[in-house]
């Protein structure tokens, strides 16, 4: 069970991009806590701000064009947003690990896997070359790569897609981080390899007790591994709840729409899968009204005039919506 002690506290993070077509407001005041040992799932459509939010925390975005213009991210008593790049290098890969979506573009094609595994351990833990190599072999074995010692001299192109993703997990775990951020790490993999990666993550979490943020657009994946889920739309968190509560009692129309796109494996499905009509809004302006209102089947007059804040209804179930599913009335 996760601890109640927050290891990461994010408050009102806001990030925008300066482009030739004007400002793009990608993240618009996101707040959340991550508890020790907890797995937080972050879900939403492409462009909802999931990856940008998490990359903002470690300043992994190119600045410019990106600009972090508000918010704090407290980790070990310091605000990550205020740290300079030299200070952040001590956190990145050491205390907070990051698994990127595409391992082929994240791994250096001209360096061996052994070198790329050993580098963070020599940098953050001060290990000797021999110690780091030994630990690298142990990590490859940990993530299920056979003949680990002999694979250290291989290059990324000599590994399959699933094996490269395992290498990325091993690199992220190299320094025993307190927090692991996984950015859609199974998206490009077939379902068999995807299931193997998920099993590895669940096992490592149990063994190492780290806190994990898992970014995905696949609600089916997150249902089996998360403790809590945050749903993002247009740069906002619109709903956040314990995983069973969110799937069993979704309150935001957007979350309900996402869940209706999933196939029902219990018995025969009586009707076609549903879809969410319309398109996500432009991010060139911060909306003054609810950003989902134009696509929402339950939109009220108030939804078109005021953007609701994320508030706790009950049982740690937070919703940013004026509509109440049980009554059809506004709050």
C-alpha cells in the first residue's frame, strides 16, 4: 500500500510555447500530489498536456520556445522549477527517473548499451567503471533481458523494440530513484510485449517501493496498475480519483466519454463502441469557460460562461465540472 507521505507536490504548474502563430497554452494550472510508493496514472487524448506537464517538472522542454510561467514542484524540500540546470542534473536520472516514449530516439545509437547504463551510476553514485558495469548487468537481468553480461557491448539497433524499452527502464532505475515517470512506454509495442513491460513495472514497484507516474492515453492499461488516476483535457486536470472509484463512478462527462470508448469484455457487447464527438479546443487562448463544453452532452449555461475549478466532491474524488451526474443540476 502507498504511504500517505507526499514525495512530490505540484501546485498550479503552467507552461506555454511561443510559436510563429502565437502562444500555445499547453498546461494551465495543474496541481497534484504523488505519495511514496504510489502509482498515479495520467490519462487523456493526445495534446491534453500529459507529457508536457511531467517534462516541465524536470525542465526537459526546449526553452525557448517553452516557458514555465507559474507554479511550483516541491521535491525533497526544494522547488524543482526554481533549480538551474546544473542543480537539476543531480535530480534527473538520480532521484527522479524518466522513461521516454520512443527508446530508439532516446538511446544514443553510437554508444553501447553498457556505456549508457553505466553513465548515470558513475555520475550520480560515483561508481567505478567496474562497479557500474557489474550493476548494469544486474539491471538488464532485472528487467528480463537474457544473457545480460554479453549484451552490454551491443548497440541499440541490435535490440528489438521491446528489449530497447526494457533497456530504457533499466537506465531509469539505475540510481534507485524515488520517483519514476513513464511517458507512454508501451504505446509502440505489441500487446504481448506490452503485458511483459507492465508486469516488470508492477514487480519492480513492489520490490523497490518507488513512486510512479504513468502517462498514457490507454485507460485499459492504467486500470490494472494504478492506485489513483488523473484525467487531463486541454491542459487541465478535469477529474482525479482512486482507480476503482474513477472507473466505477466517473463524474466528468469527458471521463465518461473515454470509458465508453473501451470494449466491454464481460459478456457480449450489445452495441457499437461510442466516440466523443467534436474536436479538442485550440490552445492559443486559456479558456474562460469549460474547455469541454462544446463537446459535452450535459453542458449547462454556466459551463459556457465559467471554467470550473477542480474540487473534492467526496472520498478524494475531485472533479472540475458544474454538472452533477446524479441530479443533472449544477453545483
